C-alpha cells in the first residue's frame, strides 16, 4: 500500500496563509495506475476535457473536484475518494456524496441558465451502494423541468458501472448575483 498526497491537500489555505500539510488524513491510497494517473497528474484529466473546479471555501475544503461539459448543457463532475472524505466505517461519508451531487447538479443548472446564479432549495438523495478510499466517483446530471424561477434536476453518482446514489432537487434562480459571481469593474 502506497500513500500519496491527495491533490488538493498537498497545501491547505488557512486565513490567507498557505501551510504545508503533513496530516495522515491528507493522503490517499494509490490503488491502481489508471486512478493514480488521473488524480496525481491533472494533465491526464485535462486531456480528456476534465478541468479542476475552484470556487468557494467549501468547494476547496471538500474537493478536489473536476468537471467536464456533457451533452444538453449537463456538467459532469468527478472526484477521487481521499481519506478526508471517509466516515468512521471507512466508506465515503454520505454528506460528501451529497455535496458532490449538490455541486454537480447546481453547476448544470447554472450552465443551462447561462451563468445566472442559483441556490439549492431542495435536494433528495437515495444511497444505493458504498464507495471506498481510492474510488473515482462520477456525477451525471440532467435538467428535468424549468420554470421562470425554478429548475428541477436529477443526478446519479457512479463508480465504474455501479450506481452508488441518485438525487433529485430544485434550484431557485436568483436575480441579484452573489458577491463572488458579480462582475468586477
């Protein structure tokens, strides 16, 4: 078993300063060459159209995530399960899966709404199977219905050919951009 730094956790941002992390929780287990290459070498993901997701402090804290544009405005998300994503039983924490679904579906909603900001008003999740350290989880989403102010979306998380969670949710389109989305002058 080889421990390798989890990409986002090689350095942690703390109150405007960057400190090098040495915590055991900041490492993941390299399980196979394909997964190892995709995670430790971001250019491999870039070559397949995957780009790292950056965003709010929460996204930075829960990641790393990668995204790629899919069909019909959908945004695909991907993450590799690292030690900081695990629950006490050594499986991916349900809250982590919920966060991944919320991000993937929310980005899809914002994508089809051409960048108009939105907020989650409801997210329902059914957990179907467990995922573990080193698994590459992919989120797929689609828009089900749109109204003037609401967007309904569905999503699926999978590891390989196995679905591990499904979700449906509602996002409200808000008129005033949030400070981080507001254009700068």
